[in-house]
C-alpha cells in the first residue's frame, strides 16, 4: 500500500492542474487514469479532438467559405484524412500532460479507480490490484455522453460525439439530436463539409444563455450551409434499415414527422463518469446525472474529498476545470486562494465560432439593470474584410449610469481570442472610456472594440 498527500482520480484539466499545484507545494501526489491516453476526456474524446476536427474541416472548406458557397462532394476530404490530424494532436497533447506530471514528480497510475473507504482507493491495473491511501482525494473523472435512447449501444449509424472519432466514411446526410453546444458545433462542422444536416431539439430556442442576436446570426449562417432546424420536436423512435446497400436511418418524432439520414449523432447531454467509483463506500452520493455537489472550496460532504471539473456540472469548460483543480489543491493544503472568478469566457467552437463574457441582454433586462449597447460588424472593419468574414460581429454592453462594461458577445473569426480583451476590462471594472481612449493595432479584429465603443458613446450622448 502506497501513501500520498493527494490522489487525483482523473488526469483531465482538473486532475492535472491539482496534481501539479500540490506537487509545487512539496506534496506527494498520484494521478490515476483509466485510459491509455493521458489528459482525460479533454484530450481523449472531447475538447482536443473536436477542436482539431474543426480546424481540419476549415482547412478543406476555407476556399468554398471564402467564395460564399458550400463544399462540393468532389472537394470533400475523407473521414480518414480528417481524423488523421485528430489522432496526431491527441498523441501530442497526451505527451505534454505526461511530461508535466513527470517533471513535477507526480506518480501516474493507469487503471480503474474505486473507493475502498474514505481514505483508500483501489486501482485495478493490467498487472493486478493496488491500494493507495491519501490524506486528500480529488475526484476529477469528467463525464461521458448520455447514451442513445433506451441505453442502447452505439453503432456505425447511430452514435454519440465519442463515435465521431471512429467514423469510417462521411455521410451524405446526418441527423443530429440535441442542439446544445456539442450538437451545434458538430452540426456546423458537417455542414461546412457539404453534408446535409438536420438538427432536432425539443426546445424552441437554442443556446438560451447567449445573446439572441449572436444566436440569430449563427443560425442564419448555418441555414445558408444547408442546415435544417427541427425545433420543438422529440424523438419517439429510430429505425435502421441495413438491408439496402447503403443503410438508411429513419428518425420518428412524437409529432409524427419522419426524418431520414445516413447517420444519427446523439448529443443530448453528458453524465458524470462516476458509476464505477463505489462512492457509497466513501460516504458520497451523486445526482441523477452522476454529478457531485461541492462547496465553495470544492469539498464534497466528506471534507478531505474534493471534486472538480465537469463532474460537478456548470460551467463544464476545460479552462474553468483546470482552475477549479488548482483551487481545490490550494484549499486541501491550507494555502490562501481566492474564490473562482466570476468573469470567465465561454467559447463555442462552431463555424463561425462564438464567445462571451459577462452578462447577456436578457439577463440585464430581467434584473432591471439600465444599459446601452454598441455594435461593430466585421464587414466594416479592415481586418474583417481582409479575412472575408462578413457575418462576424462584436457587441458590448455598458451600464447606463456608470458606463462600466457589463458584457461582451462575439461571433466570427477569432471570437474566442478576441473575447479576452473584454474579459480583462470586465474583471477590472473598466468603462466605456477605456475603449474610447485606447489605441489598437490596425488592421486587427481588436479594432472592433473601438468601433463598438464609439457606437455606444453616440447612444449615451443622445
């Protein structure tokens, strides 16, 4: 039996960052990872693969996008070519994570972890079982996609986002069930490849947490790429006809509609990967989606057991998960650390990409906060014209009374990078006057901040 100051179950952003932070404090640390790939869901099946897939799509689709048309079938790359780059990046990122752990003398164990009691974790490895005791334990196991209806297994025709990485051929038509972030991202990627996409969701409005103008622009651009939105519809059943040379899938909705496609991607949420941990032996329990509840220091109901990352729910971002892991390690060893920042950016890697920080208009309206907005469109910015991105825009929201920046919302090329200027100003309590006085490089997309601020300034002056 080995003894550690901290055992992290999971090597994703939360587990990795917690382990390195604890090691920097001179603690003895172990990380347990059940996959052969180090880096958790983020590296193996989630963030890194999906964003790399997106860049590969853009590489092939860029000429068609610049010409304002869809990719023709004869221009379409094979699934093998697209996924080759994904596999390469997964290996590179896994090596980076392993190197970071090794440089900080963190013990990396491969195997399935489970609790024996609140201070003991068993690890089932290829070489047999091991037991670890720990003064502190961090649960950072992430999530996995909710299964297709009825809990059925995935197939080559009906699969979740994990199944994207096993595609053998690109479909001519694909139906995507679920219009959350992951569903929207993949719908936009397949559409850019010239695949006919039907997106089905039970809600009437998608991505409700975003600014409505941003969502409208996204859906407009997706419709222009042959995406059909089938909203307010629930899936009743799915039939697969494998008798034909080219199998077809029929999706039947509760309203009686029948949607036919070559493949179906299910993206109806994610579930905490906690089933095999035997949490009850540690005195813990999860909610209906397998998630753990924590306090402001990321402690569970058992004070020396922490949880961080997607397994605790919102916001379920790789960047916030990493920071949660770092803070959990600090709290575990009594190191002063502030609360989790409120001003973190949200990035949606659709095509076009979207990002936001701070409050959207509907939230300010609901809270009766007086505000004014300013808008800059990429088509009016030299850099936007150079990039050929006529649909991009940046929107700034300012408090009507003290002129503080309250929210930043962007869609278009580089939106997830552009957002960080606004993030800094929001976090530091900056006002409209900063942007009026600032000088930005020309030609850059950052100039959008100046143009949007001047637009707002004119409204304040009225």
